[in-house]
C-alpha cells in the first residue's frame, strides 16, 4: 500500500469515491444535493486542491484533499473502510501541516468521532448555508 499525489487522470475515480461516500455518510441530506455537485467536484474543487491517494494493489482505495491547511475531503471507498486507510491518510497529511482545520456535519457522528479520536477539537459550531445542517469546525494542531 502506498500514499502518493493524485494524478489528473484519476479525478473521475476520486469523484466516484466522493459521491458514494457522501451519499452513504449524509443520509440526512437530499441525495440530489450531492449528485448536482459531481461536475463541480471534478472540474473545480479537486483540481484546486492538493490530493493524495492511498493505493492498494494498483487500486485507489481512498483519498485526502487539502487546500492550504484546510482538509477539504477525506474519503475511503466502502470496500476498504474499517481497515485503517482513513487514519493512514490523515496521519500522512498531519506530517505535512502544523495545523489542520475542517468542517463536518454534526449528524455525521462516525466522522466526528473519527476526528475526535485522531486529535481534532471542535473550535466552532454553525450552520451550513447550502444544506441548513448544523456543522462543526474542527481543528488539529501539532504539539511542541
């Protein structure tokens, strides 16, 4: 298994992982919200971020995308979940940053628990204007 920078020709695979994960993790949001964002994800958000993939036997199992010190996306293909891939991706970017901030929906308790477990703290609460859902701003800082 390796973690490496994503290649431009892999964006469609990342979008597939993103849409599948978003629909599964956010069943409290209308699926059309996610489906309508596929093109923008492929053409705007992924190209503007630094993305890294985790690859197992030549297959992209997941990815993490950063915009400066903001964790914009962390998704693992369903077939590879609960095997430590998300933690490996998170640890990889922690090595590259002194602080990391992210937004996560309050109702996404699996994700909020994952980030708490990995040293993130809630620094702000608010409402996502696009969905009307409550969200947390969470932050991690390197100690020392």
